[in-house]
């Protein structure tokens, strides 16, 4: 029996992973958009409802990640390498955790002002999460490989842009900010945002691995 | 020959792991109590003898962890999964390292004052270490599963309490502390303490895994 | 057929790993020397050319690490455990990343002055990288085990020296530095340097493992 036929017969079994990854990608993308609204606002630390909503999305993402891991334990057949499923779920979870951490730090630290490039860096994260969503939606159908590949290339470009913005931000912050406590607050929020974009690149790396193995 | 009989015949071989884990749990619990005495004192950074004692306990714990790893390399039969033994020892070591790091930071940074909730958070760590000790003492006898399970539930509850205290601490610190250097000192000490409670939860997660696999 | 003979027959295949590790060790050692020149200068943040050169060396090291990983994927026979090759390359990469991070932080933060012991700690890193180079050059010829062993012992001694310098630096910094922003800059640079020496010790640990397994 051809491998393709076995695959098709068993599809319902392996099929359950796709909707979970798709839901996870939607949650991440949604959270990144809400974060951008928070950062954009005149008084970010007063956007308590939005920050609470991000926390709720993060809880939902946690639940999905647990369900992915449970499904992995109970499945004989998986649509791609078990290890890659584990890693994709974990790294997507990391992206969500860091979007949430950025929001929580804004609430906790109550910075008097956010550095001007904070929104710029947040928008890079938003665009990265959007590319994750696009790529994850194509996982069901690895035939359409170029879409996933294009998304990964865009994420790499975004990561380079993020690095440049981050370095400029930190360098600027240390030259203009004379209030040490405001500097501490802004530096930490910037670092968490930049760490978020690094985690988005980790997701892209796993997607590339899945693409190569599925070739 | 039944699996149970093989186990019993080989017990002396696998038995050596339990006393090492028990010693490790005792050392961690002891170190956490000494840390609480340091934090409680009027001038924590003057408790140099206590801080040195914590360092000695950490060295002893390192020795035990090395002995666990050596025993793992030379044992055919282990009382539970090799990987879980490795992880339990490593994560218990992490708890100890972070208790010690908190103490060393108090000595190095010499904070003028510790934030009022520092003792509260330390006591959560003390109670978590006590639950680790209780659970580890029951490992020899997995029949008494409910005691380990109860300890893990308590550690989870403690971790939630720790999170709440930590968030309140950081938020308070940024609103009352106008001396940036004192803020840096206290923020770092709080973060290390909070990181310690996270590591305690990691130990609990492994204990739960061991419990499930041994079911 | 004796194991030794099989080894000799297959040598060309496994042989390709040695030059890559040797190149990596040379790059790390070179980068550490340039970092020392930066730190030593009267105005470190003006040594932009040197800092850029360190970045270029880091890029070259990245390329080699990727080539090691590719070679690992396509090789049946490896000169030592696949996992240890992977770890040795990754940990050497970490050393390079942290030398580069230290240099970049000097450029970004533009500290008004570097703490006096910064050069001292940098020189410990330089000597550690030199010992890595010595040990890696001997990997081809595991017969000469004592040279690798001696290098690992020296790295351990250096790590203890680094710890002492670092603790003294941090303690001094908090007692003399009254400018919070200068304190933040220097503290972060010191921490990255100290983290670099920790990563050097990680390399030494893997070299010891390779030595033991090859016994």
C-alpha cells in the first residue's frame, strides 16, 4: 500500500493537530494587535481592559498547547515529526507569553512615556505574527509550499528590521533619557518586545524544518 | 519471573538514589529557612555568616547532584525513568542555586532596605521547599501516592500566591521607590526570589510526571 | 576487523569536523583579543572599527556552526558522539555570541567609563579562549590527552578567578557609583562578560566529556 494511501486512510487521526495550530496562530495574531493598540495609546498603562484581554488570550493559548501535547501523547500517527509538533507548539506559546509579558510590564511599571520607536517595534511583531498565521494556515496543504516559504522569508526580513530598530532604541534611550527609573522601565519593555520578535523567528525556523522534511 | 520480583531482587542497586534525593531536599529546605532569617533581619547584608552558610549548603547540594549523575551513569536499573532522575536532580539544584543567588545578591548589592513583601515572598519559597521535602520523602514508597500529589497541589497554590505577591511588589516598588539604585537592587532581588518559586514549581512538575508514570 | 582499523579507513569522512572546530576556536580567540583592545582603550565606545570587526568574526563563526550542523546531518560516521559535536559547536557559538554582545553593549550604552576591573575580567576571558583553542587543536589526536585535560583544568581555575573578580566588581560598583544610569550600563556589561566566562566553562565541560568517552 502506497504511503500516500496510508496517509489518507489515517487522516482523521492526524487531522486534529491542524485546527489547534490554526487557533493558536489566530490567538497570537489577535494578541499582537491588541498590544499595538495599548502601545499606541496616549497613556498605555491605563489600557487595563486591553491588557487583561491579552492575558485571557494567553490563558486560552496555554490550554491549546496542553491539548496539543496530550494529543501527541495519545497519537500513533502525526502529520509531521512528533518533535517538530512539540517544538512548534512550544515556540508559538513563547511568542504569546512574550506578547503578554510586554503588556503586563506596561501595566506594572507604568512608564511615564514609551520611547517613540516602541510602536514601530510592536508593529514589526504584529506583522511577524500575521506571517506565522499565514504559514500555519498552509500547513494542512504542504503542496502549497511557496506560501509557507514566503512567510518565513518575510519573518527573517522582519527580524532584521527589528534588530535595527531595537539597537537604535537602546542607543537613543541611553542618550536622551536622564531619568534612570524611566530608563529602566523603557529598557525592560523594549527588551521584552525584541525578545518577542526573536521568538517569532524561532517559529519560522521550525516551519522551515517542517517544510524541508516534508519535501 | 514477575517484574515485582526482579524489582525486589535489585532493590539495593536502585535504592541508592532515594537517600541522595532526600539529602538534597533537606539541604534545600534548610537553605530556604536561613534565607528567611537573613531577609527578616533589620540589616540583611550584615548577616554574612548566614549567607556564607547558604553558600556551603549549595556546595554540598552540588556534590550530591554530581553523585546522582555518576550513579545514573553506572546503574543498569533505576527506581524511575533515567531522564526523570536527571531532571529531578537538575531542577532541585536550580532551586538551591537560586536560593543562594538571592542571598549572594543581598550581600553584593547591600540594599539600604528590602521591600516589605520580600519576607512574604521568601516565606512562600520556604513553604514550597518544605513541600518538596515532604514529597521527596515519599518517593521511596510510591504506594502512598496521595501525599506526593497533595504536596504538588500545595506547590501550585503557592506559585499562584508568589505570582500575586511579586506583581504587587514590582508595581509598588516602581511607585514608591524614587532612588533608582535602591530600585535596581530590590528589583533584582525580587526577581531572583520569584525565579526561585518558579523553579520550585518545576520540581513539582517532575514529581507529578514520576507519579503518573509510576501509576 | 579491529575498531582502530575501521576508524583509519573512514578517517577522511570524519576528518572534516576537525578543521571546522579549529577555525571556530581561532575566530573566538581572535575576537576575545580585539575585545580586550576595546576595553583597554581610553574611550571604548569610540573603537567602532574594532567592534565592527568582532561582529564580522561572529558572522563567520555562525557560518562555520551551520556547516558543522549540515555536516552532521550528512555524515554516517563522526569522530565523536553526534550529540557532543552538536553541543561543542553550539557552546563555542555561545562564547562568540557573548564576546560580540559585550562589544555591542559598549557601543550601544556608551558608558562614560568602564569599571577598573572590566579589563581584568576580559583578560580572564581571553585566557579562557586561548585554552579552548589549545584543547580544540588536540582533538584530532586524542592520544595526547593530557594537553586537553590541562586546558580544561586551567579553564576551571580561570572560571573561579572570574567569579571572584565579578563579585568584587558588582560589590564595588554599588558602593562607588552614584550615577544610576552609569551603574546600569556597567552592570550589564560586567554581567555579559561574566556570562561569557561561564560559557567558556561549558565548552570545557563538553571537552571533558569527549575525553572521557574517547578513553
